[in-house]
C-alpha cells in the first residue's frame, strides 16, 4: 500500500506491519519518502488514520535508506511530534557538538527514505 500525502509518500512495509502485541498494541511500519523541496516547517502531518490506527502512542525510527543506492553524506534526524502528529526532521548546520535545528522549509529531502514504525491501536 502506497499513499501519497502532501510532501511525502507512505509505503507500508509488509514484513514489519500488522503486528499485534497482546491484543493491546499494533505496530505498523512504513517507509516515508519525502518528495523534492517539500519539507514544511513543523513537519509532515501523519494522522493515525494514515497508518491504519486509531491512536499513535509513539514511533520507532529504523533505518535511513538512501535512494537508488546513493551514499548518505548528510544525516537528518527524525523526530515525532506527538502533540501535532507530525514527523519533523532536524540536522546540525555547523557540525557537532552544536545543537540540532529543524530542517528549513522547502528543503529537498527526496534523497532519503525513512523507516518508521507507528505503535498504537
């Protein structure tokens, strides 16, 4: 299942989805693929319904996969904003040990695919 949203595409990872834990929690894993120059300040809105859940309690970030085998030379850190149900991205603009800042609006993140597991019910 792939669903285009504003600024990104969600593709369900069939091997790592539809996992039930004690009948109370479900894990749904998706690859989140941003489109070119699409990042919005405050992140991509992802609702529980977008990932087949009624509630999202927390997320687990997996691998950051390069597109078309292109080596990753920049690290972008994902962050789940539970209050606004948004997936945000942060980076260091000056190198370690500086604090991370949110990626600027209209940044092209299309060179990345992020594996995200949504835990909820």
